[in-house]
C-alpha cells in the first residue's frame, strides 16, 4: 500500500509510515494537518566544457525537469524527507534532504572525475 501522507510505498500491515513517520489508520476522524511547503532552488554553476548536456532532475523517483549550464530551477515541496537524483551522460548522483526550511542545491561537474557534484545549503 501507499502512505496517505507522503505517498511512499510501505508494507500493507504498517501502522506508521517508515518514510514520513505518520500514523496509517483508516480513522476518518483523524485530523490531517496541512503540511508546510518549502522552496528548493536548484542552481547549476556555469562551466565551460565542449560537451555540457542538461542535467536531469528527479525528485522522490519522479522525473521533474532538467537544468542547463548556468540555469536555475525552483521546486516547491512538502516538509519532510525527499530524495533528489541528478543524471546526465551516464553520470548519476543522489542526495537526501530533510526539508524544514528553504534550501538550495548547487550542481556542478567535478573537473577531475567528471562526476556530478550536488551541494545542499540552507537558505
Ligand atoms: Zn508517509
């Protein structure tokens, strides 16, 4: 089954969601509080390379958008933990963020290894 709060796939007999920690119950009288939303700014550093493809962005396993050299993207997400995956040209990197304020993720290529570098900072 899927968590009614965060949508994570969890075992059918779960009492609490293993991802967001909220209680899973069929009680319709339960008050579901409105989650706060925060902004995640993705910023890709401008780097000079002959081959410089867009970097694809996935959030929580769902393809979101892509970002060009020197570009920015703004994503609004609910409070809580989220997984960001960045991929391009067979390179892939993944970071987990527990969102409890606005954040920025700065993307760049590592000049030595060619890996995608993602740095998380709190705004
Ligand atoms: Zn959940």
